[in-house]
C-alpha cells in the first residue's frame, strides 16, 4: 500500500510540474490527507494509522540518535569525562524474537549502545552501554524505544494478550 501512496504522490507532483524534492513531499502530504479523509470508505484506516505512527517513530528515533551522538562525542572528546561502561540486562515487554531483533538493531544503531544477546526463553536482552552510571536510566531508554516500536507494530489492532498468571493449586485461594 505504501508503494501506491508513493506512486500517487509522484504522479500528483509530476502532474503539477513540481518534481523537486519539496514538490514530492508536498504531494505526498496531499495524498496522505486525502487517504486519511477516505480511510473508512476505502478500508485503509489501519494503514494510515501505521504510516502516521511509523513516521513519528522515525523522526523521534533520528532525534535520539543525534542526542546519543552528542553524548558519545562528549565522552570521546572531553578531557575529564570518565565513562562507566556496563552490560545491562532488560526483560522485554514482549518475548518475541522478531521484536527483539528489531529492538536489538535499533539499539545497535544508537551510538554508545550495543545489543549483545537475547535469551528467548527468559525474554532477557543483554545490552552494552558505553556510559551506564545509572543502569535504570539505560533500562528506561530501552523501554522507551520498545514502547514506541510496539505502538507502531500494534497500530490499529489490539496487542496480543499478556500471559495469564498460573491457576491456584488446590487448597489455595486466588488473591
């Protein structure tokens, strides 16, 4: 569907005689607005929602990479900065190897972090952080990326149900 969206935008830009990058972006926005207004009629509400959330995720992640780049540059170029490298383990919200792979790639793209390993049976991901004075801050950063990634993946549909707690044994009462 994204290909159709891009082709419509390129066609509109060509028809308007504005095949410059700015003209294509403007045409893409016009086509997106038209598709958003007709989403219910065309049955593409989920596609439009995913495109919007994905675009927001991409822009947010680019900003995070720039912030991490500045932080690493300060560590490397600073005279009195002593980094505190550490390996931090984080239990992922959803124990799915595909999502763990995406998250690991995003973490590895972020300067100063590297996804080392993922244990699917426990849902633990091991992450090397260049500067981890506070392991909770590293974990919070990973959780924010994971939360936004899952929001994008689950756009337009309910997330899979969380595993239910084990049933009480005979003679025990549920809380």
